[in-house]
């Protein structure tokens, strides 16, 4: 048997699962995003052709949905808020033993300082249902949405936001302390700050200084929530879900090496460096590889923060991003320097036809296995996503789910790739 065909076993106790976030799957939200969607749905539908048609393969297939304003309203989403038990049954059947989801702050604190016990009880039931199925909960406290009362005050730009966030975090940790071990304060800090404040694509206010201020505030928010959580539950394992890329100087030459060093410094390391001592584990959301090959014409894009690598793009997702499963090996081995256990808290692709997902998962896992063999302490893999969900300003057309969701009938259908993933899980090897 050739080296590449040899089965690769994962460590005993490796966690296998999938991830979601509240706004993308629960349905029935009232938060800053649901308000923004109402104001922007027509604009997004009207500009979709201009935005995508000239570069996105498969545009003709996507067009009817992407040009329909209804696509940009999260509405009932997957109605996971009411259907979570049935969704956990599917996870159980697939053999998963870990689930990452987020708590919707706007539900549990709909008005400042007024916590809604019925909503907190809802999340207690969610966690109990997971435990009953033998599924380990990984809970994110902030996956990009604010209660409207706080977004009206400026969200993370409000100087009070870190204190308010820590108070909400403590409330949730106290409520779920016996049943939840793994907590993530924040999802993908840099993706959020850039999309909302640098590019202005999301709720927030575009502005370079505001962008920097929000980055600093996210650092403070993580630090203060980390300490507050540890005070009420020293046994809690607290981290973030961090979006690190693999920047590859290509070809290897000085200028490309410098470009890599700066990209790594800002995108991959800044947040970790500023929050040292405040991570019990590292949550890695891995999606992107960027080949860096400097040309003077790139300077404008670099300054605008919109620089993208010059990738080969042999395989791409429905969103046009390169599928490069080798990249995760580099992202993982780079994280060894923090000396913490690593959980892959997201990794996936938009693939409506499910043509590439099984291949992508298997190849990714081979690279994860190799990273473990080379010393990365990786303890779990949670695929993004369990369900086809609401992909923020793109709406419902990008389909990331292991489980397909018909958003009109809300019916679920397990995709063939999920069955392939399940076989890997059952054998604990790829
Ligand atoms: O859907 C998002 C998720 O909310 C954060 N990480 C990337 C996913 C796919 O774009």
C-alpha cells in the first residue's frame, strides 16, 4: 500500500462534529443583523448581478435566488430554534460527538440588564439535549450579532461594551456551568472587524480608525470575559474561534517573505499576542490560503486591506474561493507555538451540488493527521456547517451544510458527503 493509501488513525477521544451559529440557523431573530437585513435586502438583490456575474462560475444557477430580496432576510433560517432535537438526532446518527453553536445575546438580554430566564432556559435545554446524545457542546458567546440596544450605542465602539459583554458571559456561564466545559468568547475577530468597519459590508460604520478601535476592543472583550468566566468557573476551558490563514510566499523571495511576515503578524498573530495568557485552548477556523507574490500594482489593494493571494485555484467552492486542503497543515503547525490544545472549530466549503465536499473533508483530515504526527496537539474537528444556513450578506444561496435544508419547507436531507464523513468518524481514521 502506497504511503497516501495508508489508513491514518486519529488519537483516542478525538472529537468529531459540526458547527453553526445562532443567527445563521435559529430563525426569528431581533438583533442588529435582522434590522440591517430589512434595510439592505433590496440593495443587495439589486447589486447582485454587478457583484457576482463577471467572476462567479455558476452565476446562472445562483441568479434567481441572489437577485431576490427575500434571499437576504434571515427570517426563519433553519428554524433550528425549534428543531434542534431533530437536528441532534441527525448528528447522533452520523456518529458525531461534538457540536459548536452560539448563544444569541439579543435573546437572553433583550433590554439592557434585563435577562430573559425563559430564553436562558432554552439554551439549558439545548445543552441537555446534546448531553443526552453524548455530544460535547462548544459554546460561542458572540458570533457577530448584537442586541439592538447595544448596537444603537455603537456595538464594540461603545466603551461600555466590554463590561456588558463580560456580564452577559458570566450570566451564561453561571446558567450552564455544570454542563458546558468549552466556551469561545468571540468568533473570528478580524473577519468581523474588516467586514463591518474596513470594507463596510456589514452592520457597523466604515472607517479605518474605527476598524482599528474595534480590533482593540475585541482584544479587551476577550480578555475581560476570559477572566470573568474563570472567576465564576475556574474549570471552564475558554478560548476564541480564530480565523487564521495560510500565507505562502510564492515564489520564495525576500519581498514575498516580508509580505508573509506582515500578513501573519496582523491577521494570524495580533489577536493571540495581545491576549496571551487568556486561552485554555485554540479554536481554529480555517478556510483560506493566500499565495503572496508581490507586484507594485498590489500596493493599492494592500493598503485597502483587500489583498487576495495569487492562488492556482485548481478547485474552487461555489463562492469562488480556492479549495486547498494542504493549507490547514501549515495553519495547525504554526499554532504549535502557543502550546495549547487545538480544536478545529470551523472548516468547510459552499458546495450546493455536494460534488467536492467528501473529497475536501478527506483531504483536509489527511493534513490534520499529518499535523498531529508533526506535533500539533489537535483534539477535534468541527465541520462548518451542520446545516445549510444564512450566509450573512450573501443570504441563503451559499450552501455549507452537511445536511441540506429546503428553506421553504425546512425539510432536512443528509448529503452523501455527510455519510462519507460519518464513515471516517466511525472508524476514527481517514
Ligand atoms: O458562515 C461563516 C461563519 O459564520 C463564520 N466563518 C465562516 C463561515 C463561512 O463563510
